[in-house]
C-alpha cells in the first residue's frame, strides 16, 4: 500500500493508539503497586490519566480500524482531490491528541468513556464531520457502480452517521444521565441488551461488508431474530426494572444464542485462511463475554461485585479480548496474508495476558466485595493481584509494540 492509502493509514494510527493506550495503562498499573509514583507525577494525577487510557483505547484503537471498514465499503480510494480518507484519519488522531491534553489538564465531563468537554469536544465533532464528508464524497463518486439497493443502503448509513456528532454532544453533557437501576446504581438488563445488539448487528454485517463470497443461503432469519430482540429491548427499557426481576434477567439472556448463531452465519462465507486464527479467538472471547456478562448480572452476584475491580475485569475482557480480536480480524482481511503473519507474532502471549488480567481482577473484585477491610489496609492478596496485573500489562504493551513495529516495517508507508 502506498503512503496515501486511507485504509493503511487508519490501521497504522489505530495500532499507534493501542501502543500509547497500553503504555498509559502500564503506568496506571505500576502506580497502584507503587503509590509513591503519585508524588513524582503531580499535578498529573491518577484520575487525569485514567480517561486518557480509556478513551484512546475506545476512540483510537477500537474506532480507527472500524473506520477502515467504512473506507473499504465506500471505496474512498476513488477520491483523488480535496478531502480524502487520510485527512479524516489525521483529523481523528488530532482530536484524540486534543482530548488527551484536555483530560490531563483536568478538563472532563466526568462521564466514563464520554469525557469529551469544551474545546476537545468540538474538535472531535469536527473530526467526525470531516469523516462524514469524505464518506459522502466517496458515495457520490461510486454510486453509479453499485446497485440501487447497495447505493441506497450506503446512503441510509450515511444519514445515520449524521446523528453521531449530535448524540455525542448530548450524551457527554453532565445533565444527561445514563440508563441505570436507580435502586442499586448498577446497569439495567435492557441497557446491556440494547448496547450489545449494536455489536451483534456489526457482526452480522461484517462478512458482506468485507465483500466475502457466501453460499447463497438466506440470512433473513438472523435479522428477524435480531429485530425481535431489539423490540424486546425497547419494551424492557420503557418498562424499567432491576436485576432482581425475571424479565430483565431473561431479556439479557436473549444474547446467549448469538455465541452459536454468529459462527454459524460466518461459516457460510469464504474467509481467507489467514483469518482463521482471529475468527476463533473472537468466538472464544465473544462466548466468554456473553456468558460471564449474564452471570454477573444475576441477583447476589451483581450486588457483590459492582463498583469493584470486577468491572475492570469485564471491561478488559470486552476491549482487550473481544474487541481487539474483532478489529485485528478486520486488519487481517483488509491487508492480507502479510499482515496476518505480522499479527501472529506474540498472539498467544497476548491472549494469555488478557486471560490472566481478567481472572486476577475478577478475583480481586470478588474479595473486595466480600470484606471491605482492605480499604483500611494494604491487604496482601490485593497487592499480589495488582503485581500480577502489572506483569500482564507489561506483556500486553510489549506485544502491541511489536505489532506496531512489524506493521510499519513490512508495509510501505
């Protein structure tokens, strides 16, 4: 790929933010083992570094590879002048840099994963507008080459993307409250169902979106099931409820069949052989995420583990496990066999470190919920689990750095 290729540029930036986010995460893990670091870091406190770590992983490492998917679907390489894909990528990374400086200076909305506030918020909205213009220009340039249905569906997606900057401005406001169970402060089953169904839709769309050849079997039944579950989400959200009510528990359980249905659908397509490793990894993390997420929602378990390191464990299971497998699968399909060989280096170290991290923090969360005396003393079990997490963090950082270096070395810039 050449220097101006938007797809490679977005992947390169995405892997950079993975390395940077892992470096910040490693600093935070080190900080918890050696609290004296705080004196040396002042005024850049622990609380200022946390949103940097969280947001560059979500909006950098996770989002930029998904943007490559949009570039591929809309064929942005056809744009020869004016705003192009590579400009959208740099605008996105500039917004992340602006956000990082904002959070380190103490400016934040105070909402996890929605910390955008002030100047950083408007810079990020501007980056989203640039991306939308690039995608629209590509759609206009290529629409005559697509069927009426393909062109229309792409236009519908573009119209939906127009709502993203508006939604960001609304949801980042401190006056907008997330859907929670007001009796416990925990999540509702409906909110978890709705957010995960968005991920399910992306997984249903992925094979066709990557132009993989299918066997012609109808996919309507999968989408009918998805639509039925989305209607269920709306009903449950309107009704409200807690994790002690059977309809919320059963509603969240509707996600469990997808750990079988998604692999069954994907088997209908001709995937490149190089993608097999990451498809299997994605299925394993996806299955664990669905089962564990449902179990953690059950009465007694959620009450025991909420507001503890169990939440840290679950978020890393979702981000470092499932989401990383998803976006690397995208990278492998888009860049081909050479990228697959690059990203196989250290893969088992990566998955082992993620598993170790999740198990350590899940245990830590369970112990924290069992006895609150640890808040008044340095409990040995907590110090040991934090040290183990630090070791896992070192592995994740090293592997991500090797991936980034290999990507730069073995592909033309």
